[in-house]
């Protein structure tokens, strides 16, 4: 069986590597001739976006049967996200791409319950958040995926995870690792972009691998490790963003962690629903170290004061000694 798996893995690697190179060439030709729109953003002279469709297709075919349906669902809706780009829905504050992503996540959760994954399906879907945040600079998502695939393999071997459909548990993270290794060289060089279809597919594949490694606890614990790893890898770019764009003075690792965990459109939507137009000022040194300045930063506050400042306003809410 292991010899057959080895042959399959070589085949998968070649498919991923060759497919990535060929699609890059095709997308560059089409993009330079003006046929790709949002799939060829004007970054460093033009970079093909959504090359992650190659890993997506391979994972749909070679991931564990049943579980691969979750990747198929999120990938289809992520393609809409890539194609539509940042187009707002009429006068609403959300974008078509965000709507497509949200529908995809909901369907992943429903399909997960159908597959008897249970509540773990929710946390698998939420893996999209940190992996999507990681895909903001070349190679970061691939680095996180490679490292966490290896960590998952080690965990599975250490705890003796049960086989799935007569395949060893490590088959799942191994497939993901090999697909990523075949795709990643051009991404590390900044020549291509995964796009939402790629990073969403990697996110769900990682979430499923975590679930097979340790059930609900595996998804939660390894998911938090993924958040911490992403925050560490992206710390150099998150620091100026938090300090200059959000006004969080001297951001620390807790702020980076919370940005990866709760940043982006999904996190801001929850802030809007929960905080409404309030902006909390965090003063406790402990809560500052834990990243609560970023966690409670509300872009929808009526007067979005920088809550790192000592200046108050009627729109700011003080939490006692916080």
C-alpha cells in the first residue's frame, strides 16, 4: 500500500508543479492582453491571481472521499470571490466576494454536519480566517501550510490517529503538503498568487487534517497554533498596519495574534453587530499584552477614536479600569 501511495504522491507533485507553471503562462498571456480583469491585478507589472485553482482541483480529486466535498464547496464559491473582486453590493457595506465566501462557509458547515463531523465543521470553516489573512504577502500561506502539515503528521504519528477509509491518517496532510510543495516555488518568488480559491482550499484541507488528528480538540488547538504561526510570520507587515492604520501604539504579539484571529471583513462584521458604534479603551497592561486593543478595535465606531490614546470622547466607552 505504501509503495502505491508513494507513486500517487509523485504523480500529485508533478501535476501540481507542471499545472502551476502552465496556468501561470496562460494567465500571463491572457492578462497582458486584457482578458482576465481581477485575475490579473496590477501588482509589480501584473501578477496572475487564482493560480491556486490548480491545488484546488488536485485536492478535490485526491483528498479523502467525502471530505473532499468540503474543499469543492468552498473552492467554487471562492472562485466567484476572485473573479468578482471588491465590488460592493449596491448600498450595502459588504462585497459580492465576501457574500460568496460567507455562503461557501455556511455550506461547508452544513456539509460537515452531514458527514458527521459535528460542531468541528464550524471550526474547520473558520480556518479560512487565519489562512486568508496569511495570504497577504508572497509565500506566507505556503509556509504556514507546509509547517502545519508537517506538525499534523507528527501529531498523528505521536497519538496514533486511526486510519480513514483504509488509508493511514497521515495520507490527508501528506497530500496537502505535496500539493503545496509543487505549487509554492513561484509563490515564494512573488510571481503568482493563490487567490481566494487557493488559500480557502488550503484552509479547509488543514482544518480537515486537524480534525482527523484529534477531533474537535485537534481543530481548536492546531487552529490556534496556526493563528500564532501566521501572526509570527506576518509580524513585520502587521506592525506598521496596526500602528499606522489603526493607531495601536507599539503593537505586540497579542495584537498580531488577534488581528489574524479576528481581522478582515468577517471579524469586522461581528464587531459591528456586537459593539455597534462603541469604541472601548483598553488600559490594563495584561489585556494590552493579550491583544485586546486589536480585538476590540471597532472600525464602525461613530467617531473612530484611536483607543490607544488617553483622550476620551462621548463615543468611547470605558470598561472600569480596563
